C-alpha cells in the first residue's frame, strides 16, 4: 500500500513542474525508475522459479 502512495506522490511531483519540458523530463525519469523496478522484480521471479525447479529436481518427493 505504501508503494502506491509513493508512486502517487512522484506522479504529482512531475505534474507540478514549471514548464512542459520539465514535466516531460520528470515523467521520463519516473518511467525509467518504474522500468528499473519491474526489471528487478522480474529478475527475482525468474530466480525464484529457477530455485524451485532445482529444488524439485534434487528433492522430487519433497516438492510437489
């Protein structure tokens, strides 16, 4: 829940710029940050999937 609140604050921040160019620059920075977070979480998900597949290979009776 706090992550949604942080995102809303950041969105408000780039909407309240002095010029349109500043707003576009802040929006670009925001989108890059979001993409960075998504890549990080995808990497974690991939690592977790690889971990469980390896665990299942080693302990086939333990992991279902």
